[in-house]
C-alpha cells in the first residue's frame, strides 16, 4: 500500500497539531502498562514453555535493566539509583546472574537470542569486571546468534576506550548515546554537563572498533532552550552523522519525579515555543536526509529501522521501535517489562523486593497482563498504525477472521472526522496515514484503544506531540 518515498514524508501542520494535541499512551505495548495487575511467576513460566520462546526460527530478544547512575540528571523519569558506590553494581550483577539461571532452567532447551539491549540508568556504570561477568553469564545460558542486534545505552561522560573495546569484543554492535543538548547553559540547568569532545571521542572509538550503528538522544522542552539553541545542537549532531536520532519531548511532572523540582520551571519554554522547536527540528533533520520513523525517531535511509519500516517488519516494544517483528522479549533486572506470547510480565520495581524474591529462588515477576483475543487483535492494528502508518483490511480479516468494517464500525466513525482533516485516507482496501497524520499517529492509534475508551485509569500520559 505504500512506497519507500511515501514512507519518508512527514508534514507539520501547525493548526492540526494544536487542535489534536493532548495526552495519551506511547504504545510501547497494548494494553498499556497502567492496565497491568498482579500476575504469578507460575503464569510466566507457563507462558515461556507454551510459547517455546527462542526456539527454531523464533529467536528472542533480551533486555537488561541496569539502574545505577553516579549523578542525577534533573529531567530524568527513569527507574534509577543514584550512587557513586560501585559495590552496589557488583551486588546487583550477582542477582542478575541468578535471575538468568532461574529463567534458563525453566526451559528444556537453550534459548536462541538475536537481540540484546542494556538499558538504565547508565549501563556503563558497571565496572569492567562486572560487565564482563554479566556478558559471560548471558553466553553460558543462551545461544547468542551471530550478526544479531546487540545494543547498549551510553553516557559519554565517564566512559573510557577500554570499556568500549570490552563491549565491542563481547559482540555489542549498536550504541545509544545520551546527549540531550550541547548548549552549556541548558546542561548546567539540568545537571548534565557533557562536552561535544567527550561525545565525539566515544562515538569515534565505537565506530573504529566495529560498532555498526550509533544513535543519539536529544530532548526538547528543557530550561533555557529556544528554537535557535536547539537548532545549533542539531547542527552539531548532524556533523557527527548518527545512524539514528531520537528527539524526545520533555514532560515536566515534578509532583511525580522529585529531581525535576531542582530545575527552574520559569525557564522552561512554553507550549507554543516547544512546538516551534519541534517543527524547526523536524524540518532540519528531514532536510539533512533523515527518515521520520515515527513519533520521536529518525534514521538514515539505509539504517535497519528505516529498512524495516519499508519492508513492513518494524514493531514497537518497551524499548521503542525495533527491527525484530513479533519477537518475544524477556526482561531482566529491577522493573524490567517483557512480552512473551500473549502476556506481559514485569519484575518488582523496588530493588529490595527484587533481591528478596531472588533470595527465595523465585523469579521476581510481580505484575503483568494476559491478553484476550480482542486485545491481540487491537494490538496488531495499533502496531500497524504506529510502525507502518497503514492498515490492510484484508490482512487483518484473514489473520483474525473478522469483518474489519463491522468489528471496528465505532472506530471508523471516529476516524471519519480525522479523514476530513486529511490525517488519513480510508479506502475499501484499508487505511493510509497521510504525511500530516504521521505527526499525530498516537491520536489515531488511540481510537482503537478499547481500554482507554471503556476503563478509567489513574495514569498520567505524556503529551501527544
């Protein structure tokens, strides 16, 4: 239904953005995590065995949450532990290793793995010995496939080439580098002072050691940012030419995240200026040849994300956009969320409970959600919209044995107004999101969210744009 050229188009229609902007889920899962409830370890074990995760031609993805940081970035809303005491990371790795062994022992076969992501926190907070130890434990318990996608989130401020070399030798080939902003005034305001030279050193070293993809993370909406200051940062980033780039919208929620109270709220750009910043940034990035993947992600045309989008194999999971369509995701570490078969499973959020359950030789699963048929159908629809910007009615009907226009009659009635606003095109064959609609893809996906429509939630979602 689409061409490669069409996939790369995005249009920032300011009046439409302002009219449709609001709050809503990011759809790293459907149903969203605020719908999770208590779920037993036995349910997780049964799902692992029934789904035959990582067997035959279904390699699994692994996520490891490493929560430690030695300084606090005031904007951060991640599950993190601020400490300069590396012994805490030593202890944590021992518990991660135990969790790995407990899970591996559930399965009567060695799980195949084609994708690994270390996130945090700051994964490179771990001393080299603990990083090597954790990687060794992963290799002992899983069959790590060659030529997979193995990525790690990086803070360049305290990363030496020796640690980059260790990661490269261990098989890591993708790196996500936190920058946020190169403007020194902004950096001081958010307590993250990081020079361009530090950033370039890490990226140059990684590329020289064989990392095949580098992603840079930026944030807009921080104190003292303006259109011109953000564009200066983007121009400096473009000179580095990362393979991927994420431009995240800062959500100021000081009532939920105490560290955000340490920023000067009066210095935050207003809603209108934030849209000015976003519009200018998107124009600059697309002019530089980056493909708009969706929401806050951009990639060079030959990057795997852009290729997967053109092929229709792109998906979203708890780490954002992913090239591995329909891969099961197993999560390790405090607060980690995974997806196995028709279920989502989350570890204990507090490190004390996480440790206590592992001390009892119990996997630290405490909550999750088991999807019913309607959930699975709607998940496939929302994934199609979020990742491909289109839906083929015939494919959905064949896969789920439904008549799309009958099953989703209420949703199509709502979408009719969006079609009149040129956000999408509804034809007898399916739905195509227009370049204007791509900026508002979350608004479109929300139409198919039955939980959002029928069940109240205490969750506070981020801005749609």
